[in-house]
């Protein structure tokens, strides 16, 4: 089994969500943060032969980087080890039991009713996250006055804090203020179709890559149809 550059890039992103990762047999990989606020899913071009788990995903990726791009990964007996081989070099990397990885999801989330939808460009996503970082904003809110939809960077618990907003789309008459923790927006850069339910969950689906995220809204979010 060889992991492509694209797959390795996504795994680096997944490592920011959960230190560990369970690889399930097939071509779908999912991860969830320890607080169950973020679920991410991707479909890869490779086929995983059987279930196995990595306790420290960043270390595993670093070990792969010690080899060349043609590194072959072979699972050992009972999936207790992974052998990384390239040229004359061979590394024996110890795996862990799948039960040791907390909140390793086996299924994707089924979205409830969708109340808000818009497209978020890679330019706007980058602007939003950079603004939140510069302003020190712990929250990002999707808000609407009924006529326009905005994404704001703010501190929802401190009205005197720095804030900023960007207009995203036309509204549909609904008024709402849907709050997310900035730290939970860990998407790989790209263009996203965004669906949000007033029941407390948002779905971010990348328009160009087979990767998607579900992120929970925070206490204090309000909505009015």
C-alpha cells in the first residue's frame, strides 16, 4: 500500500483534529475531535486492506517523511506493526489497538433539516480565518438580518472585543446568529458548500476534493425562521 501526496496532505489536516486515527478497511477515512465537536471524512484513492490504528498520527507522518515518495506500507501479523519500506530502508512502526483511539467514528453524520445554505470561497475562508487570527477572535458567527448573510469574527461573550464581518450571500428572510469556535474550523483550504441546521450542526463539503466536515454550533446561537 502506498499513500499519495494528496492523502498524506489530508492526514496532516486530520492530525490537527485528533492525535490518533483509525484506518478502516476500504477507502473512507474519518476522524473526530475528543470533544465530538468536529467530524471529518475523506474518500481516498487507495484501498486500506484491513482495520488498523495509529496512536500518534503526526509521528507516523514524520516517519513516512524519512522515506522517499515511493514508500510501501505493509501491515504485519495481527496489524500490530506497519513496515515502511523504500529502497534499502525499512522501518518497523508499532501500531495500537483500534479501541485506544477515542471517538473514532465508523459512520458519517446524517444532517437534520437544512435551514441555511451558501457557498464559501477559498478566498473568503482564508480571509475569515486570517481576520480571526489577527483580531484574536475566539468565535466565528454566521449571521443574517434576513436580507444578507454575513460571517463575523468576534468574541460572542465580549461585545467590546475587536470584530469584523464579511458579506457572503443574500438572505432568505430568516434571522439568525449561529456561533462556532474559531478553533473548530480546521478545514483544508478550498471552496465549500455550507449547510447549517438550526438544530446545532453545520456541514462543510469541499467542492474540489472528496473531503467534508461537520461542525457543531455553540451555546448562545439563536435563530428565527
